[in-house]
């Protein structure tokens, strides 16, 4: 009997040990999920640092040079600005397919008003910004008051704005030399500031300032908290006193205005006004947002993560180019990252429930 009791006690202790280990393991996973839920930019930052380190080891000092690193920033500046606009919409559990078309049409209006209508360049720029604000507001009104799905609204607006762009511009490019001579303000975001070997365009500086400002606004203001609340649960937000309709309209309107600034920055990047430029900005912005850790279900994420997502794409693009790899490898890796990011988002949501 004594031996039997001892064996039973031993088995019970083993089961208790296993149970405690399992419980500790579950607690650790829960803590990790809660950390990632509270800090969604952590994963894209880790991926960015890892990718930069790997390409740095493979390529050498060329990749870590100030010129190469600032070149990445210049390459992602336009997509990054548009992605900030996309981030605001996705945080409300929406999506905006018209962001790229709005940016391009805004740039076309700036150029056409200046050179075809004789409007002073400063007023032409203002007109382009108002164009972005207008189309963004229309998107918001249709989503908030007509209760149409954001995907359908912005898909239709994408087609409308795209057609308006080509009909109005006639697919005519306004050359950089003409702009530089008669309306240099249109190329403002293409001007550079040299800090040693690093070269920063005003477009890059605008992107970094925009991310900093929107990070503060979303995390430290009532409007920012309302945006997250609407994305997390609009009905609960309504019951708690949030004006859901006004919040949605303001989000889409601000997104349209930011896209117009992206259109202005696009002129500075290219030097010219091109109706054909930036047509893939909507897809590229969604890519940056998803890789950056913003949940497509809304209510979770940060614009800092979006910046990291855009930089990851830039690092892969430049790194593979310097290695002489086929461009298709870039799409393959980015596609894998998108699926990975969505999988992680789903896992975090389930673990934090």
C-alpha cells in the first residue's frame, strides 16, 4: 500500500508540474499577445531591423552608407504619405482604393491650373489640396450617411477620379524644365537638404513630420481615441457618446487632403506633372499598412508601424537590386510578408480575447 501511495503521489506531482508549466506557457503567450496588441509596431520594426542587417551583411558598406539609406527614404516617401492616409481609413475598419487616383488628380490640377488657366502657382497648389479634400469628404459622406461599404464607395471613386484625371489632362505630361522655370513651387518637395553624405528631400522631411504629428494626434487626442473606438466597435462607440458619422467623415476628408499633399510631393519627386504616375499607390499603400501591423478589422495599429512597413518594402527593393536579383523576388518576399502579417494579426486577436 505504501509503495502504491508513493507512486500515486509521484504521478500527482508530475501532473501538477505539467499543469503549472502549461499554465505558465499560456500566461507567457497571453502576455506576449497583450504586448503585441498594445505595441503593434513592434513586429514590423523587428522585421525592418532584421532585413537591414541581413542585406548589410550580404552587400557590405554600400548598403549602410548614408546615401543608400536616405535613398530608401526618398523612394518610399510618396507611398509613405499615401499610406498614412490609408492608415486612418483602415483604423476605422474601412479601406480606400481611391487614394492613388486622388493624389495624381490633385497633382494634375496643380499643373493644369498653373499652365493652362494662368492661375498663380500658390493658388493652383491650394486648388489641388482642396481637390483632395473634396473627394475624400465625398467618400466619407457616402460611407457615414448613405451606409455604403467603404470598399464599394472607394472602388467607384477610384474609377471616377481616374477617368477625370485622363479626361482633364489629355494624358499630357508637363515637363520638369517648364515647371522649374515658371512655377518652381510645384517642385518644392523635391528640393534637398544635405546633411553630410545624407540627402533628404523636403518630401522625406514632410513624411517624417506627418508620421510624428499623426502619431501624437491618434494617441493623445480625443479625436484619435474616437478613431480607434469607431474601428473597434462603432455601436459601442456610439453608445459611449462618440459621433461615429462625424468621425468617419473627418477621417476620409483628412485622408483625401493627405493624398493631395502626396500629389504635390509626387511632382517634386518626378520633377514633372504626369497623369500616368502613381497609379499603383493604392495597392502599395495597403501593402505598407498591412505589413506595418495595422489590423484590417480596425481599431489596432499605428502610423509608425505603417512607416516601418513602407521602409521594409524599400529595403527589400534596394537590397535585392544591389544584389542583382530578379525583381520578381521582391514581389515574392513582399507577398509572403503580407500573408505573415495578416496571420500574426489573426493570432493576436484570438490570443487576446
